[in-house]
């Protein structure tokens, strides 16, 4: 059974993956549950209303939600220093599981689509865009205005680039299914946040730190280095969306080229980060000797407490990527 669904005023449909007729098989039952979940998300009245809002209105809803999450993080009964260094990291711990879950449902329960209309499958993107806005403002306050942390220029550039690219895709309904499923990349973020917290709390020599590092490297490889090429393969099965997007605007006409370029840049960036991550792990395991600069910079408790911990983390430039 193949189900297609579409919201009102929507000219595109999203295909739910077929439900097997032989439900006695475990895989058939799992697929049926997966398809049912996708239908529940699509039929949810408030999701329908949200996805049919104009872009700026829909974005304001997401921004308001993440602003409340960040405000709640600042109200936690912890030290002011922790909030200055990590309130937005607490927000990321809410964001990552949410978008990974929705991206996973889209990946597993629906078929690739180049144009999704007002389908729920673009909801992960607007949630992510709202998060990017709030996180950008938080960095602006903590890093630039208040000076609590050292300025992280690459992260500012990353946020602006991602915001512009995803906004263009959302407003022009170009490649939104692929943008949403790519947020599976965020599955490695909680382990990066744990990496930061263990460093902040002076537990870099603990077994927990070592275990988290191993899982972090594994998750980064699976959810980024392995998944991005797979997602690109899915795009290729759609002929890179050359025949699936209404070419009414300049961006829509050039969407296939933009998508391919975006995939290449994202993959190369993640390969660069993964290389740094592996090198840092090898140093931690003693497989690579530390240079004099490493020794001078060190990872001692005093230095971590006196300076912004971002500069001590090998992979901190990957936060929320």
C-alpha cells in the first residue's frame, strides 16, 4: 500500500514508504509503524498550520521556542560562569535529539522528494533555522558584547552561511527533504557537548572522558562521513533534482548546481574536522607524540579555568554543525 498525503493549498505530495502486506514479518511491522508515524506528523493540525505560514512568521515561531529554551538554561541553579560558558550548549542538547529524531523519521519513513510543498518534512529545517538564529545571538552576546568567551569567527561564518543556504531552500521549496535528512549529522552533537563539559569540570583523564571520546568519533564517522555520501547518492537517484523543481526563480533554476556544491562543501568541511578529531584522539591515546606547542598550550586545570574552554577543545569549531 502506497500512501500519498498533502496539506491544503499544497501542490506537492510526500510519499510514505510502502507498508508490507505480510505484517507477520518484524520488518513489515516496523515499516508500518514508521509510515504511521509519518502520517501522524503530517496530520497534526498545529504542524499543518505552522508549515503553511509565510517564512518569516514560521521562523519567528521557531526563534521564540528556542529563546524560551535558552532562557530556561540561564535560569538553571548553577554557577554564573557555567551559564556564561555553556548555556547555549544546554540548548544544543535539546535541539540535537529533536532534529535528529525528525530527520530520522523523514529518512526512514518517506521517500526522497525534491519539492515537498507544505509537508511536515521541511519542519526540521525551520526548527534548525530558529535554533541557528538564537545560537548566533547568544554567541554575539557571550563572545562579542560581554567578552565572556573568545571570539569564534569560524562559527559565526558557519551560522551565517548555513542560515542563508537553508533559508533560500526553504523559501523556494528546493531540496528541503535532503536538507532535513542531513540534520542526522546532529547526532554527534551531544557527545561533543559532553566532551566540553568533561573538560570544563576537569575530568579529561577519567574513563568517562575516554569512553565519550570513542563514541564521539564513531558517531561522527557514521552520521557525517558515512551518511553525507549516502545522502548524496539519494540525491543522484533523483537526477540531482533537475526535473523535479519548478524553475520559476533564479534559485530554483540553479538549485541542482547549488545542492551539489553544498554537498561538496559540507563533506569537505566534515572531513577536515574528522581529521582533526582523529589526530586529537591519537594524541590522547599516546599514538602521536605531542609537540612543544601542545605541551606549552597544555590542557591543565589552571589554564582551562582561566581561559575560554572553547579554545582548548579540538573539535569545538564543529559545535552544532
